[in-house]
C-alpha cells in the first residue's frame, strides 16, 4: 500500500510480564523434545502471572502515550489485535483498552487476523489517516494500535501447540500520526500484504466445525491440523506459497516506499519472532536473494508474540536507536490464513 505521504510513528512500546517459562522445564515435563527445543533456540519466554491480555495492552498503551507526549483524548482511532482468548466471551477488548486509557472520543476497532493482526491494524490505521488527510482537514490525526496475547494452560501450551514456534506473552503499542510531526522518531513509508487463502486448511485440518470453543479437543493443537493438511496435500504447496508471499511483500513494499532491494538506505530486515530453524529454512534464504538488508532476530528472548511481532519489532528498533538518520528497515510478520506483511520504516533524515 503506497501512502500519499509518510505517516509518523510517534512512539512504540513492548510490554512484557515479569514471569518466565523456561525451555528446560518444558523439556523436563515432556512438553517438548530436546531436538525441538534446540530448533526453537529460546532459553525462556515471557509468561504472564496474573496479567490478562487486554491489561498488558493497556500497560503498553500507557507507556507509548507517555513516550509520545500525547493525551488519550487526542486519539481519533484505537485498534486492538489479538490471536488468542482475551478473557471474556462476546466482548470487545478494543473498547476495553480505549476505556481504560481514557480515549473517550476515539473509535475502537478490533482486528482478528491471527498472527498478522498487528500489521493489519497498522495498515488499516494508516489507510484511514492518509484518507482523512485528503479531505483537506488541517487537523493532525492520530491512531493507537495495540496488541496483546496470553498463551496459558489448559487451553494452550506455548511450547507444544505448534511446530517451529514458541509463544510468549506480552503487549505492544504504537501511535501513528498524519501528517508526520517533526519530532517523530520513525516514519512509516509503506505497508504491503498478500494472502494465500487456500492455506486456511492448515489450521482446520480434518476437524469438524464445533459448536463451542475447543469443542473438538480441550487444547489448541495446531500440530494435529497441520499433520492432517500435510497428509492430504503434502508440503510443496505451503513452501511455494511462503516463498511467493515473502517475495511479493518485499517487492511491493519497497516499490511503494520508492526504494529498490539494494538501496543503500536499507539497513535491517526485522524477522518475525519464530523459532530459529523456521527462520533459517523459510525466511533467511529467500530474503538474502531479494535484499541486502541485515536480518535481525529480536524474538530469541520473547518467542512469538501472537499478533504483536511487527509492532514489537518497531519498538525494539526505537529502543536500540538502530537506524541512523535516513536509514530504513523492513519489518515482517506472517500469520495463519495465510497472510504475509512487510512494513517499511525510516528514521527521518534531519
């Protein structure tokens, strides 16, 4: 998606709980084999003790608004994206976050696009903000994007519910502003997304439709549905779609940002927070063919943050001040469905 003008990223935050779930404990308890633990590459991932997922989003939102120096009443929109259960049935966590932070005049919008939800929220918020600018209104417009997930028993095993991914708990937030302000530490230049809907079966498998959540089995088990898919279709279709998805979003995002794959301004490629082997086999090689950007793995200490990988990646870039003025980064996410996204962010060339 080419933006009519860059959107400012006023601040971004990653909020992690104090608890940690150690991989050694998972291996000792028989939840994870030693080989799979080595493939993941994590020693521990953050684990919420008493914090709910939406409350972690509220904490991240409070941090990011403080960092940006923005009052909650100045927000026009709030987006909340999540992957897993948010604590109540038939209830809107997006409205809860807006209520708790005091965003009284904002329109809350919930995004449910599994692991790609954060990027989708950023894309939709940016589209809204830039479209609003075309009306000629001189007023700056602001959107808050939050994500949060908590992966706990008995419904989810963060180590054993999926292949090649360990799931960490946490909340993320960022503030987008249009037009970009002089003090914004990063600019969002473009967002590209592509999908392969035929792969939805990988997370449905041979299971019947259930009348209630976890009506087929008492724990989310993506390994079962993926094995059923692979028995029926093999692995070739997914491998080809994944390569095509990554190539597509890299190409489109760079074109829309006015860059080329070997642009000297392009410094980093922030990878999704998947396991080490998954990144090696499915991401690093294809990216090396299409960009000279240096891959960054921020997920070794956190695991996969559900809907929050992309926003967390932006927060880490800001925290480390990784980009010099004028330098840019590709920030990736991908999620079941399947959908792939790439955001191009740049430090202003002051």
